[in-house]
C-alpha cells in the first residue's frame, strides 16, 4: 500500500514523500534498536569492567588433562587419519 494513501497531502510533492519515508524508516530502526538492547547488568562475565586493565581477569579453575588422556587422544587421532587416508 503506497505511503500517499496514509498521508494524502504527500501525493503532491515527491521530495515530501522521500522525507516522510526517510523519517518513518529512521523511526522504525531507532525503535527496533531500543527494543533489542539487553540489560546485561545481572550477567556475570569474566571481567566486571571490560575496559579496566589494571589487573588480569579471574579465570575459572579447570582440571588439566592427564598424560594418559593426552596420549589416548593422540592415538585416536592417528588411528582416524590412517583409516581415512587415501590409499594411492
């Protein structure tokens, strides 16, 4: 449905129609942007303030893999590569 049917006085001027269309587009984008913003204040991240570089971030504690886990992972990888290797 053309914009002239919504606003009858715009049918006389092409430049008025362009400005009205631009205005409506800007309004829709600005309202969509305002609705898309999330409140991240309750969310816990690695850094409380991402721009504060006075101290390193506190990272979560993880369990390091054992030598046996690393070796078995490497063995599985080699077995996979040998299985899918092109015979020629």
